C-alpha cells in the first residue's frame, strides 16, 4: 500500500462487513457524518483510514474501497472487553459525562488501553507519507497523538474529541490523568465540541502539567530545551445536510410520515425522542415528565402521543442492561395507566432504523425532545431541524448539549428539572405556527450554513496554519 498524505485514525473503519446477495462477505460504507465529510478529501488527497474492522480475533490485510485505503487494526476478544467495553466505555465515558454513572478504574483495563493505542499509532505512523497529516478521532484513542509524534516527528497531527471533556474536579479522579493529557498534547491541534470543553482541558493542562497556557495555545517543553505550540479550541461538529434535505423532499418519505401519524391514531401532536439507549441521554427524565403531564390531566393520550426510539447500545455493559430494564418498566407502567383501545401513551421502539424511516419520523413529529443530561453535540437535534423545510415543528433542547450553544432558538431546558421539563413540553405543544416558523427559520439557517463540510474545513485550516508556522 502506498504512503498516504492524509490519514484518519478512528476506533472503527468506515465500513461494515455484511453478507451480500450471493452469500459472500462484502464491505459496505457505514452511514455517518464523519465518513461523508472526509470521503471526498480522502479520495483527492490519497487518504488512508486506520481503524478496527468491528470483529474481534480477525487479522485482515489493508484493502481499498471507493478510492480510500483502509488499514485494519486487529483486536482480540479480550482487548475488546478491556480496552473498548472496559476503559473506553466504563471508565472514560461515564467520567467525561459528569459521572452520571460511576466510572470503574481497573489497572488491567488501562494496560489494554495503552497497548491498543500503541497498535493504532504504529499502524498510522507506518502508512503516513513524509510530512503528511494525521487526524485522530475520539476518546478511545487519547494516547495516540503523542505515540505517533514519538515515531514520526515530521507529520502534522490533529485530534478531535467528540464527547464532553470534564471539569477539573471530576477529571482529577482519573488515576492516569497526566498520561492522558500528555497523550492529547502530542497533537498540534486539539479540537472540542464546545468552548467550555476546551477551557476544562486547558485548565487541567495548567494545573496538572504546569505548562504555560496563553489563550488557546499551550507551550509544550521539548527534549532539546525548547518548546512547541499546540492549539486547543472548539470546532463544533455538524451533519451532512444534503441527504436529509433530499429525503425530506421525497414523496414516498412524506407519504410514510403521514402513514406514521395514521398508525398512531392521528393525534393532534406527536412528541419524538431519538437516542442511543444510554444513561447520558435523559430518556428516563423525559418519560417521567410526560407521564406526570398525563397524570396531571394537562395532556391526554387521544391528543398527544410520545414516540421514543432507543437504539440498542453496549448491551454487555451492566449499566446499560439496568437502564433498559428501568425504562421499559416505566413505559409499561405509564401505558398501563393511560392507554385506550385506540391510543397508546408511549410508543417505545428499542431498535435502530434506516435513515429514510428516521426522516419520516422527523417529518411526522411536531415536537422533538433532545433532553440529554450531558452530550458532546447531539446531531439528532440538527437532523430534525434540517428536515423541517416547512419551518414547522419545535425543538426542545437540553442546555447540556453542544448543540445548545448554536441552536439558540430552541426551547431550552434543564433536563434535571422535571417541573421545568414539563413546562417546556407544554410550551412546545401550545406554540403557534407563527412562533414555530420564526424559530425554525433561524435554526435551519444555522444548521445549513454550518454543515459538516464547514466543520472539517475549519479544523483542517487550523492544522494547515500550524504547519505553516
């Protein structure tokens, strides 16, 4: 495989292995904003993507799909358990999401994390062309920037952090806090979803490592007695708006939206929640608020139906198993108390859906409930807004999402405040078409102007600036 001028390093390759029509294994491009944003540039700049192929105990040779070289990094079943399900998702994920669930600290998980990060770093260093650019993504690979720098000092290194970064009082709990900061500072540009996240990171650097921080710049001492500069700031991610606009305009998708309303008994209003089944998403809080509104007689199942899509997630992690049980118990209780023969209070769907069906759901929904307790960005909020070409619909948005910094015309809410959440739902249900139109036009302008191409371009411009310096 020839050396690549531009290398992306992510936990997963941008393809899924599926069984084709003739029964043979084949690779299909994964649906996702990151793939859509980087694919054209990777083709033109001769790019390579380094990542795990998604199956343990499989060692594959590099291969090419759609003009992009794919470099698989193998993981054993034990490494998936320790590095991925363990350290990444049972230590870092809860710690970085404000300890909504308690993080677990195990030294063998950390050892696996170091070992796997080194494997990713070595694969990226081997494939990068002289003076090339390497862009590393997310919390599973926080040590990779410094590891690559130690092997390949000639390359320019970017890192983007897709989830929140915690306040120092929480971050300081991590037994390996200094090693993680050092790992991230191997990058020339470290990107975060929110300015607040970048501030928390820079505070940790100043307090833990005692490096000089001026604005968004960190002076990092080098072995020769000098220093180099790394930049840490916000680059809020967005979506590829084109497929959402196209699908929302398709007659068959619009007909499906009408069919969804019909199947729900044509209520006056449909509330919609779309999330991975995760304790950070605030699903329990929103179900509780809706149940109390029914109990109070402020809403009725004949007039308002709540649809909650909760796609399966990390089903081998105990916290997620308990969460599913809790949510399904709450849904069953509310439906048992309030359903009629013709109307269901909560239509709960524990499954994933193709994009066409999601857009039909967005078009059918009068109110979108995005009430995460903590979220890096939350692209569902932006997807909903992108589909609403009729300038109708209301977005209820948690102030603890990255999207809240940009989507200021949403109905903002503190999801921990159940009374406030109930008020926000009632405001959304009662909002006039004129007020909906005013808010939605502003939201759509923001999402359409700041799409995923604008995001990737701004990050890569920052990397180019560092390289020129």
